[in-house]
């Protein structure tokens, strides 16, 4: 409908307006996309965060395993060797920061009188107290032997800290038998 330049624009009667829009399907896809986009963004960001968390958890497991394995291979170990082992273990955490990583490796004597710590060293935390009691799983307890107990903890702060504000503590513990001797001596 054309109108003269001096006339106000044409406005259909109020009752006809909804009927006109009900039949118009030109922008349905855009409206549907606008409604689903926030859900898709949350799913995508949640998936990214979940994959980062799983990746860090796998690295924490690898760190605990590597530290315990390296110590269990030795007949005796001194401060320099222990520092090298901890340094090598931090390389496993790349590209994630190592500041939240805590490692403790201990030699545990398994006895009918109770399991106790023979020696212990920590990285970014104190080792366990010598002579302190420790609870071992029944599956690894063989009386009269020693174990190397390797523990790793990582306080993971989500990448999307504005959305997920809670830190997650990821941890793992490995129990290994000394390989070259009955027990690993600490020098």
C-alpha cells in the first residue's frame, strides 16, 4: 500500500497484527538459535573445563606413580637424588602450574604391631613424621616387609574461575615394593 508523503504511516488494526506475525516464519531460525545459544555455550565451556580437570587428574596419577617407581628402584637415596626425582616429577605436570602440587614419598614398615613410617620426604609440603602410624590397604600388607608409599595432591583451580569458583583437590597414592633391596635406605 502506498501512502502520500504527508500522511502518517499505515498501522493495521490491533486485531490483525497477531495474525500477521503468526504466519510469518522468516525469523524462526534466528529466534531458535538465540534461545539455544546460551545452553550451547554452557555445554561447550563445561566440556572444556571437564577435559582440563581430567587431564590434570591423569597427570597427578602419573606423578604419584613416577615418584614411587623411581624411589622403589633405589637401594638407598640421598637428598640430591630425592630433589632430582621431585624435579623430574614436576615436568610431568606441564603445561599446568606446579605451585599447587604437593608430593610425599615415604618408606613404610609393615608389622603386626602396626605400620609405621621409616622415613619420608615432601615437596611443597612436609613429609610424614618418622615413626608415625599409617593405615595401609589390606591388599598391600605383607608383614615383615617395607613399602614405598607415594602420594600426590593437586589443588586444581578451574580455568573459568569466574563461573566455577570452587577449587578441586585431586590426589592419588601408590604403594610399591622396593626392587633392589628389602628396603630403601635414606641417607
